[in-house]
C-alpha cells in the first residue's frame, strides 16, 4: 500500500488542487450572481449549467480521451476550464455565465475521468479499494476547504476568480509529471436505463433525488446564507463543513449498510434529512452558529444517499453489468442535478429563503416514503450484498470499474 501511495501521490496532489479550485468556484459564482442582483431563478439556471456540463461530459469525454490520450486530454480540459473561470467576471451576463458553467462542468468531469482511470491502473487488486477511499477523502476534504478561500480579499471582484483559475491550472503540473502508465478504458456490458430501473427502482429514484438535493444544496447554499444575513466568512464555513462532515459519517453509514438491509439505512437517512430541513424551516435562527451546524448535519446524513443507491443497485447486478449501470446512474444523477438548482431557485424567488429548506425536505421525505413502499413490495433482500464504498456523484463511471473488479468473485443475484 505504501509503495502504491508513493507512486500515485502526484495524482492525489493534482486532485487536491483541482477540488480546491472547484470548491471555491462553485460557491463564488453563486455569491457573485447575488451581488449582480440576478434573481434566484436566474442564479439557479446559471448554477445548473455546471451539471448540464457534467451530464454532457459523461458522454463526450471518454471518446476524447480514447482518441488523444490521457495526458493530452487532461491538459486540454485543465486549460479550457481555467480559461472559462477567468472569462466569467468579464461579462456579468446570465447567458454568458451559464455557458461558462457548462464548459466548466464538462472539463471538471473530464478531469475526474482521467484521474480515476490512472488511479485504477496504478492500483493492484489488493489495494484498489483503499486507493479509491483515499481519493474520495482527498476530493471531499479539498472541495470543502475550497469554500474557505472565499475569505480572500477581493476589492476588484477578479482576485478570487484568478485564484480558482490558478489552482485548476497548477493541478496540471503534478499529474502531467506523474510516472504512471495511462490506461485504456475497458468496454463494459451495455445496460439500458430500463434495465437499471428493473434491477432496482429504488436505486434509480434514489440517484435522481440525490442529484436534485445535492445540486440544490451546493448551488444555492450561498444564496441561502446571504438571505439569512451571514457574512462571507460565515458562508465559507457553512459550505465547507458539510463535505468535511461526510468524512465522519461515511464509515458508520457504510458499515451499517453492509450489515442491514440498505433500504432501511436509506429510509432512516432520508427521514433524518427531512427532519433537519424541517427543523431549519420552522425554527429559523439569526444565530450563524446554529445555521452552520444545521447545514453540516444535513450534509453528513444526506450525502451518502448516492453511494447507498449505487451499492443497492450493485447488490442485484452481475460484475460485468456494474460499470454500465454506473454510467446510467451518473446520467440519472445528472438529470436530477440539472433540475435541482432551477427548481429551488424558482422556489426561493416565489416564497423567499424558506423555499430552500422546503424543497430539500420535500424531496428527501418523498424518497423516504418511496423506500418504505419498496420494502412492502419486495421484502426480501439478496443473500449476499456487495461492500459499500463511498463514491462522489461528481465522479464518473470509471470509479464503478473498481467496484466491479472488487466483486468479480461474487455470485450473481436475482434482479429486483
């Protein structure tokens, strides 16, 4: 394991720099859109552009990487995304900002495909799961820490955008110099959206809801903080703590889901998430500490839903189906992620800041009731379940290849 880490540390350093820039960039655009007096509906549309780009990238990036190679593809994505970030503040126009967010989404997802492919190739069967876990910890921690960079002084309105661009550009250096053989992406067994739904309706719906909730949370969270009169420093902490809190919750949640029916774990998490959102909705507070702690708890218990959905689907899949099914689940998440900021932006414009938590409570509560209904329809669970591994929805189907390889010896189970 130690030898493997020494070989891939440039990749982890590149991921850290990339996610620092990405974490700062997402919060920054949301705050600057509010400063430009864009409506919350317009801001939601702008922020949804990133997820449209991520959705598009899951389709267009693999052929690009296959054609030009991993190093050239990474260089192209890094250069394009750093340029797009710098172009955002030049023209405070919503259409322009939306277009730049789409480009950023395409490139960030493309960069993730490259890094994950390299990590997969550089790992052995004995340490691949551990490598992936470290990768996700670095990605989540850096993304959360990136929001703290909002505290950088920026009297001109350009400095923080320059910092984002610089971080994304510098991420190219360690990865370009990494002495790791670039892999070829394998061809998985094809799986259709209908197949995914038939295998596990709950995984299908859970993935879509995770996209709705998480994109709305991150895209409009800074706007929610401004509406609650939080300072920029307080908003930076508010947006940094939820992904960091996930680092504390992921192991207990994964351990429970490996021992219990995953649907029970998902149901409990969704109803707890709804409870936290309802608490914030009906107990509004001017105390920034209460708001920040509430958001951190929300992130810790809601973010594992995507991984639970993927793991639940994998419980009913053959090993050669997992990568193809994961690709479809990424697309399902992407559709939800595109809709989330748009819907919550409209809700906040219609009813005020309470629309934020109302939306989050509604979608998670709805998923909880649907999970209960699925347990009534199908009370049985597989005799054997696959191991839970935390996966970020911002990641790509390449990550699922690791899971597929981990489960190659697992016997096929009956589809739900």
